[in-house]
C-alpha cells in the first residue's frame, strides 16, 4: 500500500465501533478506516481505530490522530539535541529466572500470585481460609479470597464458582437474579477473587452476596511529567516480513527528525522487532529475510533511521528469538550487540518502565488472544483491544488464565502480577489500534508496522499499520500519528 500524501486535520477524533470476534491470532483482527486519537478522562473511556468521530469514544478524552505530512528529514542539530534522563526499569525477569519446569515450581508461582493479589483484596474482606469455612456452622457469614478453580452453571441457571486458597477449595453459588451476576461473564480461570456471603444450612456452599476483583482503585491519580515531553509508543515492527511497511516506517523516522517531533524524546517498542522464523504455518513463504540473525541486522538498520539522541526501550514478543514462555527475559547479549544502534535499552516482557515520573507497564500482549476468546464481545474484542486490556487491569495480572495459548514459565515470583498501578498500560501483539482510560489508567494497543500477510488474510485479519501513538507525558493526552 502506498503512503498517503494528503494530511488529515490534527483535530479529527478517532473513536471505536464494535467488531466481530476473530480467531486467535499472533497478529490482529478486522479493521476499518482509521483516523485520530483522544485524550482521556473519566473512569472508562475508549477509542479505537475503525470508526467515525462520535461512535463509542469520549470526545473530551484528549487525543487526536493526524496524517504526517511528507517532510524532508531534519538533522538533530536543527531541532536541538534531546537529552532525556534514563528511564527506570522494574519487574524485569532478565538475569533472575530460576525456573526449570518442575511441578513444585509452578505451585510456588501460583502461591506467590495468590499471596500478592490476596493482599490487595484483604483491604476489602475479612478472609477466612477454605478449611476454616468448611468447619463453620450453616447460616454463618463468611468471606473468602481464592483463585478461580472452576466455573459451572446449574440446571436452574445459577453459577457455581470454586475458589481455591492455600488450604483447599470451597464452592460459591452466585444466583442468577443477583445484580452482580453478570460479572460471572468477566471471570477467567486462575484469576484471584474475593467473595462475601452466607453459608447454606448444611454449610456445604457459600451463597454469594458480593464479589470483588483486585482491580485498580477508582481514586487512582496518575503521575505526570513536570515538563512538556513526549513518548512514541509502537509495537510489532516485523522486519523480515515481505509485508514490512517500509514506506510508513520511513515516513515515521523522517518525522521524528522534524521540529514538530522535537518533544518526542522516548521511543518505547512493545515487542516483535522481527517477523521471526517458524512462528505460523508456511511462514517461510512470506519472508523477505529468511535468516533470523539477518532479520535483526535489518531491524537495526531501520532503527538507525530514528534520531540517535532518543531514549529507546525494547521488550521482546512472541515472534522474537527469546523463550516463548512468559515472563520473557530480554534479548540475549548476541542479539543486543546486533541491535546496538543508539544504545537502546533492553528489558523483559513484561516490565514497568518509568520515564519522567510516568510509569508505563509494557507487555507484548499474547494473553489478549485468550481474554478475547473467553469473554463476551462487548467486554473484549480485536477491534477494541483496549477493552481486553481493561480486564487485565481489573484482574491485576497480565496473563491470568493458565493452560491455554499463553505459555507461562514457573518462577519464584509471578512477574505477571500487576503489583503497582501503572499510569500507562502499553501492549501490542494483536496488530490493532485501540486506546482508552480505565480508572484513570491509559490503556494503549499501538497497532503494527506490517501490512496484511497472506496468512492474516486467510484468518480475516486486517491490521492497523503505520500508526504511532504519541503520548504527552506532562498531561497523558495522546495523539495518534498516521504514516500511511
């Protein structure tokens, strides 16, 4: 696809429309015409590529989308050298991985998950262990925190949710006529949950009166920078693919050299630098570069096109040459040497990267496939990936369900728990553009830099490529720049 030349007005808003569910993907989903972005305000506001202004987004959310005008590159000297302070990186598994795959290590990971997430919920309920509840008389009031072990419906249409803690399991009954019963649709196996209720007369089941997620407090107040500075949030570059969007990337890199982009001092890349090898069936037929090391060399050449005085942070994704199991350590030293352009910083997936006081939770996003597959379309879809991200924030875990497509490595610590509420949550993976605010946390899925491949076309994936969300770190307003 040729890059467009006609600029779009910078104040044009991009909002979202509901889309249909698509198959699990390592890329994206159905797409429609994309325009601009939004700033965000309110508890849950949303925006997404694929709709006209006014459909499903909040116009006062503070973002815009603009086509980049074709401009000749300008040297860094012409716009003044950037000199941003180095980002602070936390929750990085790199160099700390201890797992060997033994069963006991998986048990330890889930125990750590339970202890940390239950700690958030103990502020709201007076937890009693499962074994203690089992010995309580019928009719007693009880409160429990546990991981979801099973979800099943009864013949009458009620729901039984089995909760498990470190002492055992206990069944909890959610009546279909309770006001909170629709929340059962939000549940995933292995997530942490708290319930309050009353034991049946025989004490064998807990009738649930209220249900609580770890969640992000509605009172969360995000941090902001004390000066005007911006960060570009991108993901899924996929160099090495025949469909790498070269023209769009070149326009993006050129724009970063212009005075208009002088405030863009950070580039945060959320995984899949290259297309990889053997990731999906017959992928070799769609490769422009077939050697994995040559792919990273080609990516390095593309990286050299962006200004050398920017702070660049990269995490790996499922197409990258690192272990697939999450948490993923950063790139190996050999690959870092190849991608050494501009002294980029490498960290694991996920990691929390703090720039100018603003914390950005960077997660590639493989678990979004499972969230979208398991939850109702109005709660999570490929056309609105930020809604699936809201669910991860609510559960305070980037990959809550175990045993599906998301591979999990056992570690002494569950690095996938969202301990600290981030100011910004940045993902990729699904190749769709979407953003919005959940309890004042800005959730951004940043699209990709790969046009539609034959494989994507076969599974009805139409990617949003060539967009660069530009985040104002001093206000957390966002503008999506369009380079196609």
